[in-house]
């Protein structure tokens, strides 16, 4: 049975009138309320397809811009989660009567991309912001086309974002380690500057303090974001005498795979000698030995929300305030984390 406005209102804790105002792009609604309604609509898979059809809208073209500015994170290793974004966008675009185009840009200056889009006859744009800076996004915002950015987040930009809740995810990781008796937790960061990587590092530092856990700079290791780069960097650090902690949280799964390979070459066993948690829940994480504990964020839901938000922007009768939506994460527990630390390791290495 299809969800109704009343169902969305009940889940969001607002009135049906408020839901209607949000869905029709009316002003006078706070950003917090607008975000709650959008998230409730996503959870219930509520669509205004019938209402849009009655208005004669929802029949145009949307375009997803897959931008690999440098390719250190937007590359073949991450095609799976980008495909999940596209799946979520495609389903909702089709349900709302839109055609979705996918255009890839690799290694092109953002100025060239913006220039190529001027005069383009599309109704809205979804931009993969993984490798983009705030300045890049501001250049894209200069286009007259309604725009939503996914896989990135800037508090200070008046732009529409749909991203994962990195802080929520990292706190769940630290809590999981703590529940199993770990105290000496390390973090494997990336030398590639992306918003999500930086947010995870900041959340790790804040989370360790929030849990009352001490840590030093030596517990934060920085490596490249590609599989081969992470392997080579970690291998070099181990050769130089890196002392590993009881456990590591790695910035993403690809980095985790490379670091595990290096650790094994030094006869460091997973999870007997060190427990490891990744981030992204890529398919290989479930099949590797041992299966990797990692964080899963619904990429299809992010894609869905991006189209819903874009549809609202296109059909709004008035200029809308920016909406910034963060999607929560689930920890997927597998065998790369030991049931409990060995007695001799409870006080750290």
C-alpha cells in the first residue's frame, strides 16, 4: 500500500499541511523541519508522482554529473557505490516521470565543466561532490539550473547537499571497539583531501575525547586513498618501525584492503593481533578473509533523496532555502574485530 501525506506527517512529527508545504516548495518552513519531512518521505518511499503528473510537471530531464577531478577516490575501486547512487536516482527519476542522463568528467578543470554546461537544456543537476572543493561547488552554483550535491557537505555553503552522517558512523565504530574492551584505538587517514575523509578524521578525534580515550599523533597514520598506494605507504611505515595499536579504524574499505595486505606481510594477523574496521561496505568486504567489519550507508537512499529534493526545487513556486540532509549509518559486524582483546593487550601495545 502506497504511503500517504498523513503517514509522512506522522513519522516526521508534523502536520499534513506542513508536509504538503514542504513537498510543494513553499517558503516559511525551517530547514530542520524541511529535512525531517524529506527524510520521512524517503523512509516511506513516498512519491508525489500523481500530483506532479496532474500539474503537468515531472516530465523533463535530469543529469547526474560524475566528476573525477583527480581520480584518487572516484575511480574503478569505488564504481560499486557510485552505481548504488545511480540506482537510487534512476528509480526515483523514473517514478517521478523524469529522464536521467549520466555524464562523466575525468581530470577536467571545473571551469571547463561549467562552461560545457552553459546553455544545456536540462531541468536539474545532481553532482557527485566527492572530489570537489567548496570553490568548485560555488562555480557550479552559478549555473541557472537547480542543483543538488551528493557525497559531500559544507556547512557554510548555501547549497543543497545529501550526504552520509560521518560523525554518527564514526561514533558507532568507536563505541563498537569500546564495547569489546579496546582502549588503544588508531585511525588510518588519507592524504587525499576530500570532505568526507576530513569529516571522519575530525569525528575520530572528537569521538575519542567523548569516550574518554587518550590517543597520540602516532596513532593516526596517513596513507594514499588507492589500494596500491595504501599498501605501499603502510608497508613503508612498518619498515620504518611503526608500532600498531590494538585496533584500527580505516577511512574507507579500499584503504583498509591495502593496509591489511601490508600488515600481513609483517605477520600481523587480523583479528588475532589487531582488529580492523573499514567504511563503505564494498562487496569485497563480505568475501575477504576474514570478512571485514565496516560501515554501511544506503547509497540508494542518498540517490533517492537527491532526486526528491531536486524535484521539489524544480516545482517550487518560490525560491527555496538550502536543504542539507545527512543519512545515518549502520555498522556491519563481521570477523575482522576480535570478540575481546587478549589479556596482554588491554593496556595497549
